[in-house]
């Protein structure tokens, strides 16, 4: 059983390692600190809840069953971290967020203090590494300590679930964030199952019944799955958004290649700085967009408005829509002007029939998807007509 706890702690540790760079870069960001603290608390809970670790902690301290309140303290801290993160994640007025933060700190700080007071008052000489909850369920003070941690955990789960439920409808349509909220809701629902199973086993002891298997066999795997799902719910929105941005940058970088190739002969005076193989895609994309804009600005003197107007009329006559005709004409003018500049004919007007280095139809699609790169549009009147 210890190995399964350690595996879950290791998986949560991987999540913590993933979030650590963001925490280090934005150390003053309360959300980054909160997520890092939550994942650290989750790792600690599963590491110290392993029966082997429990026995080791008891041996090192020389206090029988002291690992019990250690695990309960960590679990209570995890509950508080979850509540604080949800409160700050949802936002609100600064005063309301501040009140909620102090309420969580005060209530769960009090719970932690009471856990240790009750442990100190109780009799706990018989070491139990797996069934402490049920073995001491009828022992004075220890009984209250066990009930306190279970009720504290249950209240935290219920409050967090209610906050998530009210928040879910507000984030629909925001794919990754919504998926994270759904995963968190599932994780906290599993935590309610964990609390219910534990409470049934403890209450059964009060009535003289033995349902210890619920606490020792059924509850641990439920807690493990819940911890992993909750960690995934906190990590996935950031990781998913990051992956989406990377994919979009890669797609845009690839889509802009025909236009960059068509304009490569125009950028001799301001050629981009060569980049290494491991240069980030976002930096490469920024360089490509900057190079395209610079080249289009150099082509502006060679973009003939009268030729543009004539090309627009020609495309309209062939059944193109106004938007399609305009973009196709601009693409033809850009490619033709680039051909003239590339062969050194930097005077005169760009005209249809010049040697083209790329397909105007391809470039028209690029200009339609990226209107901010459309230099020819600067030669238009506000009404969208080609200036004459």
C-alpha cells in the first residue's frame, strides 16, 4: 500500500515541477503561489500517509501515532489551500476576497491547533499505521480529534464544491478553464465519497459494529484518484492554454511561409537575424511577422492604386465578391511589386504579367487571415475604395 501512496505523491510532484517555473517567474503572483502551495501540500499528504512513512515518523519522534495528527494537519492545510485558491481564482471585490481569506486562515488554523491539543490529551500508546481512525474511534479525545479532521475536511469539500458549481456556468465556452472546473468538481465529489466512507466506518465503531474495511481498504484508492483529478484540474487549464498557444503559433508560422518566401528578395537591407535550432516558436513567429511587415512597407511605393482598382473590377466581373476581389487584387499587387524589386527594377509601376514568385491566390488567403499584415490596405480610402 505504501508504494501506491508514493506513486501518487510522485505524480503530484511532477505537477508541482511543471508549475514551479511559473511560480519562480511570478513569485509575487498570489495564484502562482497558491497553486504551488496546494500541490506541495497534496504531495506531502500522500507521502506522509503511506503506512511505511507513518511508522518511520513514529520511530523518529518516539511518540506513538504522532504521524496521525501530522497527516491530519497536512490534509487540513490542503483543504485550506483549495478553498483559498478557488476564492482567489473566482475573484470578486478586494474586500470580499480579503474577508474570505481571513476566514479560511482563521477557521482552519484553529482546527489545526485543536487537532494537536486533542492528540495531546488522548491515550494513543498502541501504534496503528493503517487503521488509526477506526481503532481509536471510541477513545476519549482521540475520538474528537478524528471527528474534527473528518468534519473539517467535509466542510471544506462542500464549500469548495458549491463555489465550483456556481462558477461552472460562468466559464462555459472557455474550453480549458471549463474542463479544469469540471475536473475539480469530479475530484471534490470523490472527496465527499472518501469522507462519507470514513465517517460510516467511524460511526459504526460507536455502535459496536466493525466496518473497518471501509476506512482501510475502500477509502485510500478513492482519496488517491481524487487527489490526482484535483491536481489535474488545477494544472490542465494552464497547460492546455499554453499548448493551444504553441499550436496556434506553429500553425501561423507555417501559414505565413509562402508570403515570407515571396517577399524574401525585398528584405536585403534588413534581413532577419539567424536563429538557432532551439529558438522558441513564438520568437520565430515574431521575427517572421516583423520581416513581412518591413518588406510590405518597402513595397508600398510600388503598389499602384490604379492597377489595384482595375484588378478589383476584373475580379468582380468574374463573379467574385467585393471582399474576395479586393484581397485577390492586393495579393497580385504585392507579388508583382516583390518581383520587380527582386530583379532590381525599383522604378516604374507594378503591372499584371510580371514574374510572380508565389501564387496570388495563396497570398490572398494569408492576407485575409492576417489583415494586420496587409500593407496595400494603407493605400485605400476610409470607405474601402482603392485610391485613384
